[in-house]
């Protein structure tokens, strides 16, 4: 968070990351993919620990896409297990550090015990005032836009404002910077609407290797970008 409530020098309030490259990180080391995911969680932990120092208010992380169900049953189970483990091990620290947890995406279809853990974590971090960690779970931006358009239609008017107000991110600040690791240059159904005027940043660093210093590098580059929003 910014000191005394003022904006951070780089000006980015909301940063999102497509955390990619866990599998390739493991493969390079002749390790199972699951090890890459475990190390990926450690990268998340380190970033959340440093979040306040970056001045970023909201960090949104793409953890599981609506298309990731296409992976093997074993890998999906590994990822669910890691989510359980992460909540168990890190929730007390989130609460102690005033980090508010948010979820985007439809997590209701996850195993019942995991849904329960997530809801407990949401409730217990709701009062956090030192930064928000928004985690995208079973998230697909096209599906989100369809849901939002339906809600807007039910409200009587399909306008950009009405759709925006019904997106999963409605209560978060506008997206400033979208980062993707691992050298892939695509959005993979993440925050398509929200990225309309976000700055995009691609790095070859594989997610398990991504540190606070890498985030700070991205923020420094963001600070030097000229955002025009169509104007002159
Ligand atoms: C990102 O790493 C983690 C998830 C998508 C859950 P990957 O598992 O996609 O890693 P690569 O792309 O195979 O290297
Ligand atoms: C995007 O990564 C999803 C997450 C990071 C959770 P993927 O690895 O699933 O994306 P593609 O398949 O390479 O586009
Ligand atoms: Mg990938």
C-alpha cells in the first residue's frame, strides 16, 4: 500500500499476473510438474509478503483457468491439493498482515471441502486493509462477460457500464498492468474486458523464478509508459 494513503510513484493500483511456466520450470530440472506447481506457490507467497512494499493495492493472480480442466486428473488433483495446503499454511499470515482475499471465477464447482475453506478464508480476511489478493479460480473471461451481460440484460440495459458493474472484478480498481511470465504472449481467456486499456508486460522468467524484484522491474517499466486512453 502507498504510504499515508497517497498513490505509489509508479501509479499502478491494480496489477494482474498470468502465472505461467511451472511445468517448464520442472521439466528443465527433470522434476515432476507437481514440483513446479509447489515452487509456484512459494513464488506467490513471497510476492504477497512483499505486496505492501510495492504500493500496489490489488494483485490479481490467475491460478486456475476454466480451460485448465483439460489437464490430467492427476495434475488437477495436485493443484487442488496445493490450494488446500496454501490456505491452511498462509491464512494466519494473511490475517496478521491485513491482506484481504478475493476470488474471481466460479469456484463453486470445486470440491465441497475446498469451497468451504475458501469461504472461510474470504470471511476471515474481509477486514484486511493493507492490500487485496484476488485469485482467479475456474476463471474464464469470456464466461465472465457472458454472465455479466446476462445480469445487465436482466437489469434492463446492456451498456458497457452495466456489464462492467456485473463483472467479477466490479469492486476492484481498474486494471493498470497485466503481466505474463514464461515467454508466452497471449491472454488465455484472462481479464479480456478489463485489459482494454491495461498496459501489457511479458517476461521470459518462469513463474517459480518470479520474485518481488521482477514485479518491481515491471512496475518501473509501467511508470515510464505513456497511457493515452485514446486521447492526445
Ligand atoms: C502455470 O504453469 C500454472 C497453471 C496453469 C495452473 P503451467 O502448468 O501452465 O506451466 P507450463 O506452461 O506447462 O510450463
Ligand atoms: C493460463 O496458463 C492459466 C493460468 C496461468 C492459470 P495456461 O498454461 O493454462 O495457458 P495456455 O494453455 O498456455 O494458453
Ligand atoms: Mg502454461
